[in-house]
C-alpha cells in the first residue's frame, strides 16, 4: 500500500508496475470510489459489489486472458448467499488451476464470437495437458494463438492456428521468450540447490520421492508452485514447467560431449525438413557404444537417459520440442514425446531387466501408441549384460512397428 500526499509519484509507480507485470500477469486497475456506501453494509453485499467491479473492469478494459476469469466471478455473483470468505476462495481457485472442462467452456465462448471451426474438446484437453490448468500458462497459450500467430504470419487464419499443432507451437514460442514466470523459477533454483537437485532427480532419473510437506525442499517447491502432490509422491506441477526446467538443465550442459555430438550429427537427421528418428537412434547407439561403453553400470543406469536427452536436444532445438511423459516415468521407464513440425515420435527409454520385462515393455509401448494414434514407436534400452547384442532392429507387434535400439 502506498500512502502519501500529492506529487510523491504514486500514480507513476502504479503505472510502472503495470508495465512491468502486464507481459506475464493479468493486471487490473480498480477504484474503490466506484463502490457506494451502501455496498459496505455487510460482508455479503461488499463481496458481490467487489466481484461485480472486477467483472466490469475485465469487460471494459478488454484484458487479454480476462475471459478466463469472467465465468467463475459471474457464477459467484449469481449465488444468493456469498460471503467475503467465499469471494477469497473464488479468487484463490481462479489463481490455482482450471479444469479441462473450464478451458473448454471458455473456448466455447471464444468460438461463438470468432467461428474458427476448432475442435473445442480436443484443443481444451491439449492445453490442459501442457498446463494442468495453470491460469497464467493457459492465458499465454490462448493469447499466442489468438494474437501473435496471426500478427507474425505463422498461420494464415485462426482456423489453422487453433489446432493441436498450434498449441505445441505456442508452447515452444512461450518457452523461447522466457517470460517473467520462468525467470523467477530459475532464480529460485539458483538460491535453493537442494530443490534443484530434487528436480533433476525427478526429471533425469524418474526418482519416486514420497510427498512430505515437512521436508524443506518439497515445502519450498510447493510454495513456489513448481511441485505438487500426485499419488502420494512429489511431481512437477505441469508439463510446461518441466519443459522449462529441462531446457535450462540442457542449456547448462551444452558444452558436453553428448550435446556437441548431437549438434554435429544434426544435419544428417533432417530430410525434407522432417526428422529421421530411425537414424537418430542408430547414430546414438554408435556414439554411446564408442564413448560410454566402458563406464560402470551404476553410472549409466543413473545418467543414460540424460545422455540421450542431451544428444537429442540440439537436433530438434529451434524447430521442435520434447517432454517426458509423467504417467510412464519411473526409475525403470521413461517415455519421451518428441514434437517436430507437427509430427510426434514416441521414444521409450528403459533399463534392461531381462527378456520377459522387455516384452512387457513392448506391449506397454503399443498401448501407448494406440493412445497417440501412431503405428510406429521407438525403444531405447540400456543393457548391462556382458553378452548383450548392441544395435538397432525392428519388431512387429500386431499392426505396430517398434524400432528397438540396445546400448
């Protein structure tokens, strides 16, 4: 609160704050003089009046992303027994996460105005998969598709932009811009190294960490919004945060041998502007066999997947992106989803635990390919048997093709 007389720079300070924050947050300027004396009669009356003022400001200012807030506030006003506490709970809920259904409802209102022809349920689910409903990230994606893509000529019309490919491109664009939200995340990791180590363990090793809010790093991660509780374990709050963290960790190791080799090999992997994932796996097997075969098994088990992610990063950097599928990630198995010019590649990274386990892995991968409507998938196994057969081969399972690589 700023409490000073005239000419102390109050208005200038508020305008500077708005300019600084508006790229990453929805900023509203409210004047309580708009609320009459009768609106302060009791907490219920004040709560409704304040909510109505928020609604009027959102509509009048045409705030980008403001449509995400209108529905819950309107529903709040329409109830007859609201209290000030209910208003705070409503605002708190808005500041947390939207469901896929809520995102779809917002898109329905948008579609009624713009008639893009988008598949509303599909786009809402895709946005939710990247954001887990995190309001600012949902707003970023929608703003990028609605405004930036058309202005920058990325798409010719909104009908093309509002697609699954458009959502993926928006995510990539937002991550490249490194908004204030992500910059703040990086600063916190620099300050709290134990939290950083925990995040690396989750991302690289699929480490299962029991959720315990008394543990300092977990408590900090939840407070900052990086972490959440999921099935009794610690998980990264959403896919975009994880992609941001992965980009950060990868960039810091851009001088590593694996990263450099991926950059050297890159030109051979791009054919007709598309990615040849079969060749990527073959070349990685050659590289890993030459450089890492003499390292001890424990080291490879901990960091083998990290080597592949480092190798892959410069290959798709600037054109595509990748993320780790949270539902399949554990100490034994991780699925990497690669998006490259609208084409998706499903790559399972796993530790070899015998032929029977490998066959189960093949079946799991085919199920996952069904989910993504793909006929071809990839499996990279880190095998520590002395008699292992190194190389790449194809396996047919029903109508699916799996390219298996063993190192």
